[in-house]
C-alpha cells in the first residue's frame, strides 16, 4: 500500500495560525521576508483565504526562476490544487507568499508562483544544497532528501524498478509532511518525495524524477517553463 505524505495541521496549530494571520488589533512591525528553499516546510490553505485544521503541511522541492523571470517553486501535486495559498511553516504570520498555479495529479507535482517581494529564496536548507537539476538516480547511487518532518536522511537508490520512465525508488526515511521534499545526488536535484510503501521510514520511498517533471512543465509553455533553481 502506498501512502502519500501530505500532513494535516492540527486544530490547535490552525487556531494559532489564524490568530497570527488575522492579528489581534495591535500594530506590529513588518517581519523579515521568510527564507524558502528546497526542504522548507510549507502550509497550504484548504480553501482560498481559509486556514483551518484541514490546512496541509508539505515540503518545498525547489525554488528559482522560470524562463520569464517569475519566482516559482515545486512541491507534490497531492498537496494542493490551483488557487490554494502557500504560507511558510517557519513564519505563518508573514501571510500568503504564493499560490498553486498548476497541479499534475498523474505525475504528482505542482507548480507554485511566489511573490518575489515577500520571499527570500535560497539554494540551501539544513544540510541540503541544490546547485542544478539532473538525470534520475540509478542503483547503487546514494540519494538524500531534506523534509519538513524527518529532516535530512539518505539511502540507497533502487532506480526505476517497474521501468515507468518517470519514478525512482529508494530506501530513505520519509513520513507525512515530507511530500515534495527534494531528492539529491550530491547537490544535483534528481527527484521529489511523493510516497512510501507500507511503513513510514521503513518502507521504500518513491518519487517522480525531475527530468520527467521538467519535461512536462516545459511542454505546457506556461508558468514554470524554462525553470532554473536559485
């Protein structure tokens, strides 16, 4: 049984988040722009303008610019659909930073467009840096990921077990909330985390290859086409 890795925020967390977003009537200084990069935690609204216990927590795969210079990012497709709003888990009170503009449920990836005036994009979060996009991992490569739930973990890549031409399996610890986490070989982004088989952290992880995702985005000639990471 495959388990997708989006995680619902708790009701207590949602109440605190709503308070931060709506304010209490007291003036406050503008916070610094939240830092976002591959591995950052995201909070995704369940409805436009709505935050509740049904808000979703996922992980940003990567952030950068498309061929038109827009600030865009990627995450797992099951984390949201076009129009859903994106907040930084580290600073939800900073408000809406971007929105889902495209979601491909078959390949399980989504394109996010960010407001460049509200985000500080970086190429390193935690112990993971992204310096480029490359071909899928192959056995016996060692792959690593940075997820908002389980942080930095590494493991053996099994490759494309079922010859799907779009996904790679690996033995990495992933859990709910790690959906969308960047998968790298060294500092080359090769895929994203989408699901695990059977048991969290023990069952194999499976994710969509970046070459497949980039090919699909470019074929649409829309937001995200010609993407390059920061």
